[in-house]
C-alpha cells in the first residue's frame, strides 16, 4: 500500500518534470523574429550594457503614450539604436509589458547579436548598432499567419480586407486622377474660353460693329 502510494508520488513528480520540460519558462513565444547576422557583441561588453539600459529605458518610460519609441543610448561604436512599436488598440500599460516581454525574449533568443528584430501579437522591438531613425528599410520582413480563426465567407472577407488596407480605395483614387480630373479640367477650360470669346465678341460688336469676327463659334 505504502509502496504504491510512493510509486504514485514518483509518477506525479515525473509528470510535473515532464510538463516543466515542455514549458521551459513563462516567457511568451515570439510570433516572429530575426537575429540579423550583422555581427556579434561580446558578453559583458559596453554594447551589451548599453543595450540592456536602452531596452529598460523604453519599457519603463511612462511619458510616451502613443505606442512608438525611438531611443538610442551610448557613445561612438557602442551606441545602440532601438525602435519599439505597439498596436494602436492597446493601452500604454499593456504596451509597456509587451515591450518588456518582447525585449527579454529577443535578447535571450538572439544571444550576442548586435542587431535583432522580433514581435509579439501586440508589439515589436528592434535594436541595432547603426542609425535607423527616419530611414526607410524594406527588410527584414515577416509573414505572420493567424490560424486561430478560419473564414467561412472568403470572398467577402477578402473584399473587406482589401478595402481596409486601402487597395481598392487607392485604385479608385488613381482612376479619379488619371481619367476624371483631366476631363473635368478640359471641360472647364472649354467653357471658360467660350465665355471669354463670347464676352469679347459682344464687346467688340458693341464697340466696332462688324469689324471683327471671332475664330471660334461657341
Ligand atoms: C556594427 O557592428 C558590426 C559588428 O560588430 C560592425 O561590423 C559594424 O561596423 C558596426 N556598425 C556600426 C555603424 O558601428
Ligand atoms: C554570432 O554568433 C552566432 C552564435 O551565437 C553565430 O551563429 C553567428 O555566426 C555569429 N555571427 C558573426 C558575424 O560572427
Ligand atoms: C560577465 O559578468 C558576470 C557578472 O559580473 C560574470 O559572472 C560572468 O562570468 C561574466 N562573463 C564573461 C564571459 O565575462
Ligand atoms: C508577458 O509575459 C508574462 C509572463 O512572463 C505573461 O504573463 C504576460 O501575459 C505577457 N504579456 C504580454 C503582453 O505578452
Ligand atoms: C523620434 O520620435 C519623435 C516623435 O515621437 C520625433 O519627434 C523624433 O524626431 C524622432 N527622432 C528620430 C531621431 O527619429
Ligand atoms: C483553419 O484551417 C487550417 C487549414 O485548413 C487548419 O490547419 C486550422 O487548424 C484551422 N483552424 C481552426 C481554428 O479551425
Ligand atoms: C482577393 O481580392 C483581390 C482583389 O479584389 C484579388 O486579386 C485576389 O485574388 C483575391 N484573393 C482571394 C483569395 O480571393
């Protein structure tokens, strides 16, 4: 009896250990990340200290409430530049927690990489040793699929999405600019010229009767 209870306890313990092994930590899983292969910093270097200081200063900052952070820290070659961005529909508090989680995960998953980018559902964090502020960069980029929801009306969903992303609106705007605007301008011009010629004709007919004939007959 006692031995079977002991066995049961051992089994329970074993299962717990197994469960812990499957979930090595509470850390949230990054939705996407890229440890950019631009070079490595050495452990305990000034760059590493600056990086940690910088990331901490982002998620402890309570003055910025718009969800966009562009911070840099350090000097010369040890300067770290970082951008953090939150989804606009989350509160500043949730944003800060998300940036903290994302920063911790990124530094852990990209050990010693001078440049890395990654995100959770609510936010993304990027850091590097080169100035990236006010600069257009096309990469790295990610495809992120969300298979938690499946769409039944694919066509309707697609249309709504395209409208939301401005694809259709953009096309319509282009059509307006390319076709409708020139036509409208031409019509207005013709009307103006006609009115002008008529006015001149009338005036001239009044002043010097029959002396001048307009080239245009409107
Ligand atoms: C960034 O770090 C890499 C690797 O250490 C180095 O090759 C590169 O010159 C650094 N870039 C700048 C702008 O300091
Ligand atoms: C940086 O370190 C990682 C392993 O930590 C290695 O895979 C990578 O090649 C290194 N990059 C450079 C540029 O040394
Ligand atoms: C980095 O610093 C920590 C604490 O000061 C120390 O325990 C660790 O051994 C150091 N690592 C390296 C690679 O110097
Ligand atoms: C941040 O991580 C903690 C656990 O480390 C988790 O409880 C929390 O939900 C995470 N929050 C976000 C926004 O990722
Ligand atoms: C950082 O962002 C602020 C707005 O939040 C902007 O005024 C500033 O010019 C930016 N700095 C750089 C270096 O991009
Ligand atoms: C949605 O569909 C995909 C592919 O058909 C499938 O792998 C996924 O499990 C589905 N998700 C849900 C929530 O039904
Ligand atoms: C979604 O709509 C766009 C434009 O209306 C079309 O080009 C695309 O093929 C559609 N995709 C699907 C999966 O229906």
